[in-house]
């Protein structure tokens, strides 16, 4: 098995973590873990770099590094995809897309760095602002700590670490314990591309207490966190005074299929959004509200697609759906589904485990709206279909959760689309597109309990910088 050392210069590991493939639980690597001493060293190193402005990496150097990194990702794309599929369980066909997105995410970093700049603040508007010029430029905010999730093991790291390097910030990244290998590869490639190793350090912590120390230390200027709402909001409440953060949690994304929609064309995309990566995506389509005139026919068609999904080894080319990240997640998802059925939901497909690690793609009809699968993020391959009679009723039901991320409406009517857009809760409303749509330069934001701040490469870079103003007084202005 390959051994991955701590990527903290000078640190001694506190222990070791065995990484296993989620599909068959086969050990695939050993990763060193960081204790309190290693975290203290990493924070001290990063803070010293930021404090010494003479050592800041100039923009041309950062551009050169990220341009080389993108090339390295593309050159090693197949190996990276296979490793991501193996450690995270996302099928190879989707992992290949993820690696391509990661390379594109770095390209967006470069494009943003080349085109974003400060601005001029209006002066000479009154007596007090006469003979003055005011302009701004952007400077790095300070030490960035990135805590990441398992479901996109390379592209999430690209979305957190890439902007930090682009912004000129020293960064310490902690990947998910289940999927640290892609992160370690990413950091190794960054260093190969020319980034001094102290500017990006990476580790898995030995326990949650150590991870919390990393995130909440007073030397941390910005925390970027992707993971559960419970952990994210807890960390935000414990940040040091002055620290800023971006939190990306999950949601229970709603889709409305209107009476006039081309619902047959919508079945495939909605199935993809619901079952992609076994439903382990923060904007998976989970609650589908379909007009009563077509609802059951739609649900049956969706169930047929679910039954045909090829579920199994994510490293095989033919696999469409892989395992859940841990066997206990299979148990939890099945418990939630069985509870919903006991409460009156009708299973049209799946509704049972395929194995210890895989769950069948499940379509539940007319689920009680108090069931866990209606009120909480399933994070499994489970889609609920509900009939409705009036559009406003569907919108009201779709909005009745403490989560708000992306939502969708399928319709042929511009008026219906605009009514849904103006009334559905969400940071992005898709029309005739599924809820999991994303490109890496667009804003991506969870609202309410779904998160805090705005993701997306250009927005993350701006979050990791401060806008610093210069005011000049001159008699010639």
C-alpha cells in the first residue's frame, strides 16, 4: 500500500489512518495524521509567511504555478480519475468529468487573476473630496484553512486551495478522512508546479478536537468549510474574532414539473440529478412536485430509469452508480426509507440495500411531508415524488424547509417559469434544467441552513482578499 506522509514541513505524525475503498472496503493507502504539535507548526509556518510581506508570492509567480498545475492535472487525468473513483466511490465515468472540472477550475483561477483588479472610488464630488484620487487594490486576507468533504475529492480541493493560491494566501487544507488521497496528489502537484511547500500544507487530523483547533485558531483569517451543517455552524460559532468564513452545507433540492412541461424529456435529467454519485451531492434532486394530471405516470417512468441503473464497482467503465461512502450510511438511508414506507409512502423502485455498501436507486411515491426523506437531506439515491394541483401550492411546499440551495422548474410557459423563479427559495433557480447543474465560475451558495457566503472560483478568490484603498491628495487633481 502506498504511504502518504504529512505535508507539513518538519512535522512528526501523531499516527496513521488506513484509507479503504468504499465499494469493497479494501485497504488502499496509509496516510499520516497530524496531532496538536503538527497543527501548531503548520499554523506558525503559515502565519509567519503572511506576516513577512517581503516573502509574498508575486502575481506572475502565482500565475505560472497555477498554469503548470492545470497542465499536470490534464496530463495525469486518467490516473487521478481512477484514484478518485476508488477512494470516493463516484463511478469512473463521473470521476473523469470531475478531473476535467478540476483542471478547468484552475484555469478559471488564472483567468480571474488576469482580469480582476481594484477600482477607482469617486472623488472631487464636494469640498471635502476635492483634489483627491482614491483607488483600491486587492491583497491576501491572511492564513486560509480549508476543510473539505468526501464527495468530490479533487474538485472541491481545487475550489478551496486554488483560490487561496490565486489570492496569495498561505493555505492549510484538511481533506475528508474517507478521501484524503486526491487532496494529497493535488498538493504534491502544486509543489511540483513550483509552489514553495510552506505555502500549501495538507494533513488529516488525528481527531475532531485537533481539527477544531486548526479551524478556530486566532491566526486563521479565513475558513472555507464544505461539509455537514451541524459541524459547519459549530465551527463558525467558534471562529476567532475577525476571522471570516464560507460554509457550504447541503439541501433537499426541490423540482417542480408543471402541467405543461415536456415531462418525458425531464425524466432523464431529474434521474441523473437524483441518483448521481448515489445521491451524495449537496444539490441532488430529492423532492419532485409533479402536477396531478401527470404525476403518477412521471413517477413510474422515473422508477423505470432507477431500476436500470448499473450499480457496482466504481472503477469499472460500465458502472453508473457506486457505493455510499460508508456501510453505516447504507443502514441509515434504508432506515429512513423504511420509516417513510411505514408512514404511507409507496416504493416504486429500490427501497432496499443492494449490498453492504450499495443502495438501490429508489423512487418513493406520495411521501408524507413530515417523513425524514421529505424534511432532511437523504444524501443517498432516494427521490420522492409528490402530486400537486396548483402551482403556488407546490411552491409553498417546496419552500417549507430550513434549507435553501438550488431549485428547478420544468415548464413550457415563460410566465410559469418566472413565477417560480420569483417565488421559490434558493440562490439559483433552474428552468428546464436539473438542480445539480453547476459550472465552476458561477456563484454557488447555500442559503438559510444550507450555508454562508458564496462559492465559485471568482467569488472565493474575492473572499480571500481584502480591498485596500489608497487616497492621494494633490493640487493637480
